[in-house]
């Protein structure tokens, strides 16, 4: 099944800003919105932003999600060492009737 | 506090079967859709199946359609995944996730090997 496209890796320095992207098509990202998940090594994923780009309770304000057309983005400002993790996007695809995931972006904080 | 606890994983031979369970607490289980998502060793997240709050409709990824069956018992706050005709490529950590991936369990490991 076709997935969403994410860059495999992004590296940024401490206190810098990282913007992670997620590209799909009109059947998924462009139509249904995207959820963003963070997965630290050895842990299950954690929801960072819902399909309306809202942060769940307890998620840092440094994280913000947005969408323009078929591309969604997650911006993490003021990078901390604890932000080093894998980040995944996912959207419901209404032509496949399935959830599709991106391949994940490994964020390295230098 | 929402808790999801998966169980039922293990080592199984190719062609074998397993039944995974996910016990939910701290949320109104019967109000929310549920998903199974898996992660092969060293790989990314891969969606497996979704079941709506009432039990229908159900959706499956192409690579498990016809082999896996998702179900739920709202009276017991339990989610299930019946897995048949298992293949080596089904080896993964299987997570249950509630709502629209709002909550996740710790996962249960399924290894398919002879």
C-alpha cells in the first residue's frame, strides 16, 4: 500500500528549529489531515498532534503542526536533546480505506 | 490514566496462528475506534487493522487481508487480533492504539520462525 513520504533523517543543533515534512496526495494528507507521532528508542509511539493540528495535553508548545495542500509539517522549536527520536506521520486514505504511514524521520540533535 | 496492555505474542512457526489481546482501561472503550499497528525489527510503523467503536466497519491492510481478523468485546474492554497463516514477514512488535492513535500500549512481540 502506498505510504506517505518523509525524509529519512534530519540533523539540527541544540536550540535550533527543525521542520519535518510529510507528503501524500489528495486522498490522504490533502483530504483527511495528518497525525504526528514521536517514538523514542525502545518506547511505543506518542501522539504529538491530531488531525486538526492540535497538541494533546502535555505536549510541549515548542511543537506545532501545519498542513498546506498535500504536504504536512511538524515544526519543533528550541531543540532539546530529548527531542532526538523518530517522527512519523499518518493519515487516513479514503481511496484505500486504510491508514497510511510515512517511513519516519530520524531527528538527530547535535 | 489510560492504559492499553497487549498480550498473546510469542514464537510461532510459519503457517501457524496467534491471537493477540489488548486490555483497555481509563477510557470509555466502547466509544472509540481501535487500531493494530506493527513494527518490524529496525523498521517503521505499519498499520494493520482498524475496528470502529461498535465493531463495524472493520478495515485491513492488504498484506493481512484474509489472514487476520480484528474484533472487540466492549463489555470486557478488550480488543483482539486473530492471526492465521503467519509468515516470516509478520514478525514484529504489535501495538494496539486507541482513538486516532491518541493512546498506545507497550506492544507484544510476534516472531514467526521455524
